[in-house]
């Protein structure tokens, strides 16, 4: 359901820039404003998550976390060893 809202621009230049951009993009100014509000809300969510992410990263560093490349290398080595072991069993059989 579409809702209406009046936006009052106290900055004439901002209003003019919005109207010019809307004309350039061939879209209503309300769509540009809606997109801007969505982006702003998402940035607020990201800002709220940032301390949680930073705390998790600090905990990871404190407990001796390993980089993904190190884990990936170890997984590849283990897979290679399993494949070699399986091949050796096949040769013996």
C-alpha cells in the first residue's frame, strides 16, 4: 500500500539537485528519496552491528584465531593425504 508524506526542503539547492537527478534518470523524485531512506536505514543497521562484529573479532584474536587461508591449506593437505591413502589401498587390493 502506498503511503503519502510531505517532505519539506529547507535547502533549495538540495531540492533542485533532486529534481534534476530525477529528470536525468527518468524517474520520480519520490523513488530517489525512498532509495535514499532505504540506504540510510541499512547503514544504521550496519552501524548497530559494527560493535558486535568488532567484539567477535577481538575475541577471535584473543583466543588465537587462524586465518581462512591457513584453514583452507590444512583442509587441502588433509584431502590430499586421504586421496593418497585411498590410492595406496586400491593398489594393495
